[in-house]
C-alpha cells in the first residue's frame, strides 16, 4: 500500500455517526415545517435538488454533529503522515464544506444540486481527481462498492462481510471499523421511565370508586396505547431537538443526539408506535381513539412550535397531562367530574412551571434555554404562576367538596377539607424543589420516585377514601 495516496472519507455513516440529509430535514422541519414538507414531497425523486433546497432552509450546525472516533483517528493519522484527506459525500456541498472546514479537511467532493454524488457518480469523480487505484476510501454503504473497487485500500465502516470478502478476493487491502446501533439505545429513546405518567389514566376510575377488574383491564389497555403514542412523539421531539439537545448538559447523551441510533431507525420506530397506539385506541372505542388522536396532535404541535413559546408551553404541558385523565375516563367508560378536570388543570400548570424552573436552576448560564423561551430572569414569574396554580387548585377542590356530586361521593366533608392540608404541602414542596433545582427534568416522573412525596400522596389518597366511607365499607 502506497502511504502517500490520499485518504477519501465518505461522510454520512462513515465520518459522521449520522446522516446530514436527515439532520437537515429535521432541523428544517423544526423551523419551517410547511415549507420543508412541501420540498420533500415535490423533490422526493430528485435527491440532489432536495438536498440543496433543504440546505437552503437551515444552516446546519456541522460543528455539533457526532463523529465516528475511529474514522476521525484515521484522518488525523493520515494528516500527520502528510497525506491529503478529502470528503466525498452524497450530501449537499454547503454543509459538507462547513464540516470539512471545522475538521481541517482539505478537499470536498459533494452533491451540487444537479448531480447526486453517490455510487458510480462518486467513483467517476474520484477517478478523475486521483486516477483508478490512486486513493484509499472509507465508506459504509452498499453503494460504496462502486468506489471501493476503483480505489486501493478499502476501509469498511459497519458490518459488510460479503463486500469485504469480494474486495479481498480482488486484491484490495481491507480494514473494517465495527459500527452499529444497539436495541438498548433504541429503548432509551422510547423513554420507558416516562410511561409512569400514564398512570394518570387510573384517576377517573378511582374518583368514580369503580374498582372492578373489567374496568381495570380497559384502563391498562389504554395505558399501553398512551405509552406507545407518547414514545412515538418522544422520538419525533428528539429528532426535532437534535441541535438543542447537543447543547444541553445532560440531553446531549440522548441516542439520536450522539448518533448511537440512526435517525432513519427512529423515524421507522415512531411510525410503528403511532400505528400501535391508534390501532389499540380504535379497539377501545371511538371516544378513546379520538382522545389518543388529540393527544398526538397536540404533542406534535408542542414539539414543532409550542415548546418554544413562553407560557404557551406550560399550558400545553398541563393540557397534555389533563388529556391523560380524560383518556382514562374514555377507556374505562366512567363519567369524569368537570370539577376534577378543573382541579387538575391548575395542578398541572404548577408542575409545568416546576419543570421549567428545574431546567433554569440547573442551567449553567444566563442565556435562554436552548429551544425554549425562558432564561434565569423568568424564575420569579414562573414561581408566581406556580402560586396561582396552587391557589386555583385548592379553590376548586373546596368548591367541589360542597357540590352535590362531591357530597354524594364524599359524604364526610370535614375529612375532605382536611385533605387540602397534605395537598398544599405536596404542591409547595414540589415548587420549592424545582425552584432550587433538586428534581430531575420531569416533575411527574420525579413525583412517582420521590419517597417523601409518595408518602404524602398516599396520605391524600387515604383521607379521600375515608371521606368516601370506603375504609368502613371494606374493613368495617
């Protein structure tokens, strides 16, 4: 092998642990979804044109894109030996050129809006520049066989044993770099720990004092549907938030941000989960199907736009939590009190403010949070809104206790009033912990892991059962 030959690196899936076409598409979708979807539909069969148009919508932060460390090491070693290093990519020339400048790569071959530099087209361009057998090439795709066969040394990224065997049989020196994704990383992207939030679907069943097994099975099926829907949207949210996540102190470790799971795998998984959620939702009835559809639509709007809008995001979060309670009523086919919905909404507004206060308390600087509309100066306003939420929730709870429906379900009113004491303690404690950054980034998940908080919630639950007379009914 001639060590003076240039080293040519494919970019997507080789030098990078991601694909710039998908990166550009999702970054553009977060900025101008209507335009990006229109471009994708119009130029789906014109890849070079599509890549150029998408590159014109957004200036991709190529300095944040995850790099394959072994391939980067090969590039640095080649440069230290005095060899030329070049990128040859099917991605558009604009982001590839920025990436090359960031990593000190001397030459770029890329798609130009007319020619999609892939497979045979890439092979011809490299032969014209360096001659047949005049370069070493690193790639990761089956289409790269056309390039490997015309170069000298072949560097294969990923699992392609057949291509490696054929190239060795042709006399090419072959190096292999193992790269792939793991199911455990995809599982992390689904955020199964967030599924505990769907336990909110149980609340209408409890509030209606319907503890039959048949009702419980319906609610559990609803929880499965909502969990699939939530994970589908979590993936979409992560893909829309790639740049913001890479700038975040902890979210930068998410699977799509690090390139641990390919974007295309995430897209496919999201579609499958959405199909599961809607199919199960339809099986549980038209009302529940409509609630699941509403939840997914609002969640998508939140991911695309609302989460970047000050205050709108907090109220949208509260609405999404409240929809889970409505879903529980639709799945179990029990009536949900309007008082209950009015009570829990300000509670969830408070918890939405807690979520933002936690993020601001844990932020490392005074600049606005990446992808959000809040900075440290907003902590006081969020604290005030939390106080209003607590006051509103307690007012509604007091009104419910003396309402006709409240007296029918909870005849011992003074015990129901007593319940307001631990409710107030729990809410104030959540606000205080969030304000001082002593929670994780989701208050509902934190609440269901917080031993002291769980103790207070069990106290609330016990007092409400006492007020309803259920303790006496069950245990005499």
